[in-house]
C-alpha cells in the first residue's frame, strides 16, 4: 500500500535562490496524525504548501496514493484541506455561514444539504452563535475555528493544518485536538505544523523535525525521550523541559493517559 500523501526528497527555493527545503521527505498514511516540528522559518509552511499542491518543488516528488500529485490537479484538491497559518488569508465571504458554505456551493451542492452540513460542522466547532457575523469582525481564535469549519465541511481525506492551536483558548484548543484525533480515527490523514512539542507528542503517531531543509522522523515517544532535543533546543517549550525533569520516565505515560482521556471526551 502506498502512502496516502508523500513528499520525497523535495527541494524548494524562493527568489533569493537559497533553498528552504533541501531534500525534505514526509509521508503519512490513513488514520495517521503526523506532526511537523521546527523553529520559525525552518520551512514547515513551505512543506505544507508543497503537499497541498500549491507549490511545485524544483526537485523531488510529491505523491498522492503513490501517483504524482501535481498531475492529479485540480481534481485532487477536493481530497486535501489546508488550514493556513493566518486565518485572515483564508476568509473572504460576507458572513461566517457563507464562508463555511462556500466550498459546497462551488461543488454544486443543493442549499438544503449545505444548511445541514454547515449546522453540523458549526456544532462540532462550537460556533453556531456566530454564523451570521462577518468574519472580519471576529477574534483571531474565532477566525481560526471558522477557517477550520470551512475545510471540514467538505470532508477532505487529508487535512494539512498550519499551527492549528495558535490563537485558541484552552477549551477551543482541546476541541480542535479532539477533532484531529477523531479525524484520524475515521481513517483520514492529518499533517500538522507546530513549534509546540507538547502538542505534537500529544496528538501524533509520528513526529518529524525539520531542520536545515531536511526532516528527521521519530515516534512521539522517541521525541520525548531524546534528552538532547528536550534540553538543548532553544525553541522547545520551557514547560516541557520542566515536565521532563519532574516526570522523568513517566512523561510519555502521562501524555498517553491524557490522549486516552481526550479520546474518551470526544466519544471516539
Ligand atoms: P515556517 O513555517 O517553518 O516558519 P516557512 O516555510 O514559512 O517556515 O518559511 C521558510 C523560509 O522561507 C523563511 O526564511 C521565509 O522567510 C522564507 N519564505 C517563505 N515564503 C516566502 C516567499 N513567498 N518568498 C520569499 N521567501 C519566503
């Protein structure tokens, strides 16, 4: 079985010619949550754009179900949902309802189906009360949830989420975390970019660190057990370093326990 989505040794340079990605690889299968970690500017967004079919690499391959993704466009776009890092880049309709309905309208769905599906996804994200509001008047956290709703509504097979938990309060962040696990449980694929190691370890089956244009993938447990990563890399969250010292070998067990709690909360 080929990977659902895979970048194989891809190279990307922007105008200055200095490559951001230098042979980066990332592969995800059905039911998997893969976290892409790395400092700001390491190329996480660039790699997500490559996987979304929006930025063709100069070298390397991007495969969807084992076949070149770029030769499957534009049809394959329906299978991929990309959540932009900045929700303002994604929202352009007059109301939240129109925003969420937009993709279904372009797919030619009838208005009754659209109403039902918008209501269901608004309930899932807890944004029923703001459906008639203009997106530009919302807080960044609300915009993030609306942008996510506008993707979930067309049920893509692959979710590419760029920093999905930023701007969210703890309740909303837990709700989004729930949805990520729920999506994977349904056999979908999630790739999320984050610089938050705790979130990555908590949510993922596989964690990939992007540095100097290449990725290095491990299990989340290996990530947490790597003392060099935990202690030396300045971009790690300080509470994780503290938790690691306090919990020692129990940290992975604690994270696993909370993941189980999360899945129970979501009634998976
Ligand atoms: P990350 O998501 O890890 O923060 P990005 O993929 O956004 O990293 O950016 C990687 C590098 O590429 C950064 O140095 C950024 O300034 C540069 N970059 C990103 N987009 C562009 C662009 N459109 N034109 C020129 N440089 C860019």
